[in-house]
C-alpha cells in the first residue's frame, strides 16, 4: 500500500543548505537524538524558534532502590491507617503518637538514602551548553 499524499500546503518544497563545523554538527546531532527527532525536523524546529524540551527518565535496576520503594509503600500505608484512625475520631494515644514519630523518622531516613543514591545520577543527561539543561522525569519530547 502506498503512502498517502500530503496536502499541497503541507508539502515542503523549499530547501536551505547549511554548513556546520564538526563540533557544531556533533552538538546538533546529539541534541536531535536526545529529543528523539530526525536531524532535519530538529533543525527545522530550531530555525522556527519552536521550543523543544527533552525529559529524561533514569531507569536503574538497583536492588537497594527497589527495597526503598517497597519501604515507602509500607510506611505510606501505615501513615494512611493512622490518619484514617484519627479522622474517624479515634483517640490520640501515646502509642499512636510514638508510631507516628517512628514512621516519620523512617520517611526521613529513606529520603536521605534516596538522595545519597541519586547523587551519582544528578549530572546525567546534561547538555554541553548549560543554557539548555535537561529536566528529569518522563521520556516524552514536547514541542510547542
């Protein structure tokens, strides 16, 4: 089956030829790859002053990270049960307050463990040009 024809006003008939140094070409090529766009599309969007933002998602199969995620879930569940108890008019006993303080302490411990682990990833995905820093999160490319 043949590719459908583009509408006449959407067809690109005009060409611009550009020359780049090896370094410029490498930077543009890497930026296009990071944006998951073909080089021509990336250059076209840049020439038209369209905003191109790239979001990275760091995926790590680290057993310690998996353990921390599970611990966050358990602690969150415990806090939910405490909040439910208190919201239903339950008494604030010394035991409940002690448990609440323990869970909050666990959250802070896990927070610092995550920060310590994430430190090695903090420079991942940065551009050579600091004015175009990558943001971390999902992997989608947004063009506006």
